[in-house]
């Protein structure tokens, strides 16, 4: 099993088979039983192969001494083990730094931050009048968000790059070897944003930082703009919390289905927007002829584009708006051009035209019977595709989470622990990798097996 995580250099590219399979979307390889068993060992930090065994060894009996007899483990509480030779191993520290524990602690803090964020938005959000106006819930939210952002982008620091896992067959590093090739920063950036959860993280952080800047630096008579951005920020954080469900074998595939359906929906919105804009222009041209004030300088909320797409959008959900097409339906209104141009709060009176009913009937026929059913068909197709490969997709995405939490420190604990970790990494030498000695007998045996399999593969071809 160690072979799948052992880095090798081929054509001056250093990569492990598991990492190579992940970068090239090889679902079958990652979903293979052998690869999953090795991933589980990483997930449980080499404590055990199942969740029940990990809780028993790592937590409930972590303070007991463990006696190792060859390849069999026996547990005896106390320090009176009579194993020969005696090897006492305390598993609790190993359990506390496992990716499983860090994952659970991270989302426990995440849930607490969501509760505090909700309480802050419901009870504390008010005008900023100095540091004294920032209350306890708001401070907790800011501390957590700061730690979460720092931990999410920890790989930007060269000293925090993930160390490769050393095994008995890992290659010995010599200073004479050339520096292996690595991916460019642009490739890493594109690959990062192509991940749905990473894009959701970026969106959440951007909205949150915008909300904070509006609250602290934009003086206004109303606090509504900051409240809107804080509300959007909280909503995106709730959506990010769905990531914890991804690790469930039963519910994880359902989250994958929702994610894939959202991608299909956003692609379909482009087609839908063309229909809405085209019909909206037809409505507006016949209801408000010669309307020159399309981009009102009073503010973007008074632009006519919102009036143009308003009716076509809600007609998709079955609202016909037939009363809106009657003459002067927007009363109180005015027909005097100077009044509705100078005062955007006064609505212009609309005109009646029989062609509006014809356009509305054709548009609702297309949108409700054709476009909506097309979206439903897309969702059904996506559901079937994900259901067929649900286990493989779940194992593939589970690998991403496990490798991420292998080096992650839960926020906001990282604010205190990460500086010490950086200091340790900067001060330690690279002797661990250079002094590593592989098991030559095992390496020769694996090389022989690989050569035999390669010859058989070529012979079969």
C-alpha cells in the first residue's frame, strides 16, 4: 500500500501515483481498495483502519500503554506490560494530530462561528462608533474568519509546503540530483478556482471583507448596505458548512449531486437570460414608449434594466402579470416626463397594447413548458450520472479532504499554533529526507515486479 503514496521521479517530474491519479481525475485508481486502505491510514494517522478501532485505541485507551509484539497489538491498561521486547506507545497525541481529529475540531469551531455570526447579525449589527461598539459576537466572528483565511492560503508561504510521506521505498535524496519540475503558479491558481468548494471559499471571503470595509470605512445615514453584505456572507458560510457532510458515505453523494446540478443550472442561466432580456425589451418598449432615462444618475437601483427583466423573470415561475399590462396599472403614477425624470421615486404611467398579451402567452408557453422541463431533464440526467459513480466520486473527493487536513490546523487555533509551526519548519534542517535510507530488498522486489508487469502489458498489447 505504501507504493501508492511514495514519490518517484520520472522525466524529472516528482510525484506519487496517488497524487498523479488525483490531478488527472482517475477515479477508478483512487477508488480502488488498496488506495483507499492507505488513505484511511493517513486519515486515522496510522492508528487503525476503521473508525471504531481508532476511537478505542486513540481516545478511550490512549492513555494506556501499548505493547507491540511483532505485527500484533495487545492493550493493557497500566504500565505492567510483560512484552518482550517492551515497546510503550501512547496513542493519544497521535490521535489528536490526526486529520480526522483536526477535521472534527475545525467544523466544531466552524459551527460555533456560524452561531455567533447569526447572533451578531440578528442582535448586534449597528452603526460603527469606535472600537467600543464592536461587541463580543462580532469579535469572535472576526477572529475566526482571520484564522480561517490564513489557514486556507497557508501554502502561499514556501516554508509551509506539504512534506512528502516517507516510506520504506522512498528514494534517497542526493544533492547531485537535479531539481524536479513543479507546476507553475498559474496552473495551481486555475486548478484551485476550478474546485467548487475553493471557489465558494473565495466568494465567501470576498463578500465578508467587503462587508467589513463597508461597516468600518463607509459613512452613511443607513446601515442597510453593510447588513446586506453581512447577510450574503453568512449565507455563503452556511453553504460552506455543507462540506462537512461530504465525508458521510450516505449523504456525501447527495451533496455532490447538488453541486453538479448547480453547475448545470448556472450554465443554463445564460440561455434563460437571453429569453428574459429579449421579452423584457419587448414589454418595456410597448408599455413605456420613448423612455430615454434608462440609466438614472440617482443610483443603480433606479436603472431600467431591473424593470426590464422583472416581469419575464417571475413569469418563469407561473406569475402571469396580466394586471400589469392594463393601462396605468402602476398608479399612483405620472405621464409628465419632467416629473418622472427628475424624481425617480415617481413611476411613469404605462400604456396598454394588445400585443403584450400575445408576447406574454408565447413567452410563458416557451419558458414554462420548454425551458423549465429542459432544466428538469438536465437534473435527471445529472442525477443518474452521479448515482452510477457515486461511490467513486465520493472516494475521490474524500481524498482531497484528507490530504488537505493532513497539514491543516483548525481555525482559530492556528493563530497561536501556526507561528510556532512556521518557526519550527524554518529552523529545522532537511536532514530527515536526506538521511532517509530505503529498504533496498523491498525496493528491488518492487522494481522486479514492475518490470515483469510492464513486459506482460507490452506483450498483451
